C-alpha cells in the first residue's frame, strides 16, 4: 500500500514518512491486522480485494490516532460499577474499525467468532444449552 492509496481510502495525508519508514509501518500493520483476523499471512493486495486494502488503511489510521495511548488508563462505568484498564493502540484501532467495517472483517476473518458478545442461546459442543 502506498501513501497515495492510504490517502484515497482514509482522506488523510501522511507525507512525514520516508518510503522505507512507510514500508515498515505497512508491514507491521499487515501483521497486526492478520493476527486480529486469525490469518496465517496477510493476503497480497490487488484489484480483487480493494475492500481489504481499505480496511488496512483505516486500521493504520486508527493506530496512528491511538499511537502513544498505551500509557493512558481508560475507564468505563455502568451504574455504580467502574472498571479501569489499559489497552493497546492496535486493539483500540481494531475496535474502531470493527464498528464501521464489520462486513469486510467478517468476509476475511478466519476466527469464525464474529463480534457478538452475547448470544440469544447457549451452545456447547454443538448442542444448544450445553446438553
């Protein structure tokens, strides 16, 4: 992915990186995104998978946005319960793109888990309700 491709898919310019730095950043982002998608390796980008290129570009945009956030502590509150936690910039970026590009993630993901946290019925070992 070139910096021009990145600009096309995200609308953001990143001219501060040399070609060598950009190649390294893309390579790292591909490895991280492949990991989140449970892929052995990131597919070669071509005309047939432009949607995956758009996902990669927006994943990188999310990583750039959250870059350096690892030292911050996030908190969430529900009623009278509060939890504080640290999360990585890559996890934050993946969470961000999963909301907007869930269909593309589902298309390429090998995890077969989806993003539903709660299901309407329990299922264990192929049998509903664990029986």
